[in-house]
């Protein structure tokens, strides 16, 4: 195999697979939407702007699954370098400079994804990619069933969130914010950061919602939060999402080959989706 669950000689590139579901609020099926869309053609290019193009480098359909390899790139990028000589330019002109490699496997309305070069907010990247093909999606994380069951069975005690707020974030400032700014005027411009705890006690509707459907809360909150169960267990947002780490052969310093990405996504989908 060209991948493993643990780092080995030759298999050194860490690859995080994330799982999402789409069309939860309608009857569309993403697999069928792609199948019926003539825009999905291997090597096709969508010119989003002068410096941002989207290319579909691979498109394979088999076993009722679509495998797609997307690349965002800049046709003419200037890359900063550290030249050996002071007489050399420190900006290098590079044609077709890649900014994102997105490897995606679609099965029904489930998506398994691998992203490289730019890896933050994958659900937004997936939505943006498909929007360029006329398909509007709202990807939401698939959660680990055993973790969701623990929240339901053990009960919800509190949600803890680290946050940063400024005065402008409020239409009507809470009394304690007014008091803080009055005592320390610098806070008006600097903002306030801290830890917010919302207890289930006195918030029965919130507790019931989180215990019944934690998915929507995980999607709305950043990764910098955690649920606390009545047994005192801390369950962080990233711990709830269905993900898996693989190791494979690096392709350059920042990505992996499409062939190995496809193998990894097929393995993950067969075992988890």
C-alpha cells in the first residue's frame, strides 16, 4: 500500500481526511448533481478572476462514487525568495502557482476530503468549489457516532467557548461590558478576550438541543470550544468530527499525488462512510 495509519519510512506526509454531509435540508443528491452537470470535465478550467483559476485535474466515476481533484492556482504569481546574491531579485515570477489542492470523494450526499497547501475552513472551500459549477452546498461535519452517543447518554452540563469581542460587536452593550469600558477606556479599542461558559442549568432548551442534535452546534462554533458532560468529560469540537489521519508519500513539500489521495479516500469511505 502507498499509505499507512502511522508514519513509516517513505510514508511521511501527514494527510488528514475530513468527512462532510450535504443537502440535509433538501432532496438533492450530490452524486447525481455532479453526474448531470456538463461542467465537470477533466482538465477543464474556470477563470474566477485574473489571479485565481480553478482546474479540475482528475474526474473519475466508479462504484457509485465520484473522485475529483481540484486545484486553485494563480496564472502569474510572484513568489518571495531569499536570493544568494544581493544583486538578484527577491521576487520570482512563477506561472500557474498552486494555492490549493483539494481531493474529494463523493458518495451519495457524503464527502470525504483531503486538502493541502491551504487547509483551514475546508467546508467553506468545498462550498466555494462547487458553487463555481452552479451547485450550492452547505457542508456540515459528520460526527463520530460514539462521541455523540456519549453526549446524549451522559447528559450536557455546559459549553465552554474562548472568545474575543469588541464594543462594536454589540448592538446594545451588556451592562458588564459598559462597566468594564468605563473603568478601563482602553478596552473600547482593544476589545476583550476570555472564556465563556454557558451552563445547562437554567438553559433547558439549549441543553436539549445540544443533546438531541449536536451537529449544528459543532458546525457553528469554532474548533476552540468544548462540551462538558454531566460526568465531567470534556469533548472538544475537533474530537467530535469524523476524521482520520493517514501517512503517505509526499509530492513536493506541501502535497501528495492524486493517485495516493484517491487510494486514501477510497479506504476511508469504505471503512467510515
